[in-house]
C-alpha cells in the first residue's frame, strides 16, 4: 500500500508518515507495516469512538529519549538515579492535569484506562466489596463487573441501567439499588452512553448510602476539558480517564481525585497495580494536556459534538435508530436491526468499504452479546480530519449504503476514500 499525499493542511494531525532512515535500514518490514497503517488511517473514515489522532508534538514526545528510561516511583521519590528529566516531565503533566480539570490531585502514570480503574478500585475497595455500576448491556465498561475482567471476579457488582422509554439513566433505579445493596462504591458513567451525566445526582445517592463515587469518564474526559460537558471533578471522589480518546494524546490512563485520597491513589498505582511508568507516555500526556488547554481545543470539542448531533439525525434518515434520540457527546449509539443486520454484520459491512465503527449490545437487546443489535460511532477522529456538519450527511449516506450492501462495492469504497482524502485537517 502506498501513502497518498494529502491536500494542503493547516494542521499537523495528518496520518502521512514516512519511515525514518534508521528504521527503514534496520527493519524495512516494520517500516512497511507502519506506512500501510498510516495510509489506512488517511484513506478511511475513522468512526471508532475510542480512537483519535495525536499531533506531531505528541508523537515526538513518544519517540524521545524518555522512551527507555526506568523511573519507578514518583518525582523526588524514585527507585533509580538519573531521573531529573523524568521528574520534570511528570510534574508538568500532573500540574497541567490539575489545572485543566480543577482537580486537587492527578496521577498520570496508569498505562491504560483499565489499569486506572483497577487502581481506583484498589485505593477504595477490598476484594468482596459491593459496587454499583452501569450494567454492561446498558453501556458499562468491562471494568464494571464483567466476569471476564478482574472487576467481576474480585468484587460483587450490581448493575443499574437506562429506562426503556427514553434510554436515559434511571436515577430512581440507581437510588433504589443503592439503598438495597449498600455498595462501598458507585461508578457513574460508561462507554456507550451518549448523554451528559448528572454527577450531582449520583453524588447525592452516594452520600445517602455512604459510598465512594467513581466517575468513569474515559470516553468523555476530553469533552469535559473543552467545556462542552459537565465536569465530574467537583462531585466524584475519583475520576478515571483515558488520554488517547477525545484528549487526543497517547494511549494511557489518567486519575483525578480529592486531596484526601491522593496518597492512597498513588500507592494503588505504584507499587500495587503496576511497576515503573512509561515515561515517554507521561511526557506525551503532558503535551496533550497543554494542547487541550488551548482555545482551539474547545472549538474542536464543540465541533465534534455538533458533528455527532448532525450524524445522529442523518442516520435516522438512513433507517437507523439512535439511542436516546440523539447525543450530548461525540458518541452515537444506534440500533441497526430495522435494516435486517446485526451489529456484528454492520461492523463487517462497513469495514469492507473502509468505514470503521464498532458493534455493541443495546439495552434490552434480545440478540446474543457477540452479535448485538447496535453500532457505536464517534466523531472525534473525523472532526480532527477536518470534517464538519456538511460532511456528516455524506457519512450517514455512506454508512446506510454499506449496511444495505452485503459484500461491499468497489464504487462505494472509492467514495469513502475520496471523502477521507479531500478532508483537510483543521484542529
């Protein structure tokens, strides 16, 4: 696969990538793999809700001299010498996270959002404790009690859900379950819920039953930073985030908490749940957090939400049914069953023409979880690519055509590629 030259762009967030000479000489096979991935991203519609496009500055930090530095511990308390630069990078990342989100304390070491959630549980819970969280079928993450995950094996989970009538979180159910189960912690948020969350209401329930409140903000923390969603920070004891989604940083996790829990949370990250941090990722997180503090980033988050709302409306015209009737975020979760396909088949048909989206189960779904009746789309990446509301109608039409085409036509694939290539990165 060859890399196609992009149109003239005003942003450094293009996926045109050239292998450094050292890599080309040492390992041309990996150089070819990476070039093919760069071309795939540039020539497809990236609608996966959990992905985005990091800047050249973030990529530069990732490949910098901290990539192989071992720095177990925390700034000023490392288990190895030669950590002055590592300390400086981590302190910058922590300070920027605290300022951006108005948090008392931040930990930037978690490798992923999942390990960040593991650390949150480790800081607040003991094995066997009860936890109330959004059920997986209704949009909760695997860390909300899946038996395939540590959470479902170590803790006793009860799942709350959304109302059948409108798809919104049933806060009456949350309160009733909390009173009955008396959980040690309540987890607010999930991975497929497209609406702003009433954090204050969750705090009220948590206080009533004496529970900690953990905010699962991995999907939407970037939108909080941009000011388009309400912040969980004033209400939650611990906020769990990811830096590679709407924050557009490197793959990794982020934790925010109250001053009272700072030491417990830090010890839960290291040495309890992980070893030395990936310092190049910490440095790259610092870069992404600085980028997220710029006015242009707030504009980007507003554009991503506008695109998602437009996409939800236009997908309705294609026969899909967006859950909750729309979205407040970059997420659109939609029922595809009226088109005679499962979520899994919808994912396959779209992938065949280079539209990348994800299958998902829906609340009250009768289809097997592996098939699902829904798809989850995100506008974070296509907004970074430069697409606006004018393009969302075209995206919806291409999705609709892909779902009606069991094999995927070369003509449709060419239209998808053309739309991707003519988009000019703006943010």
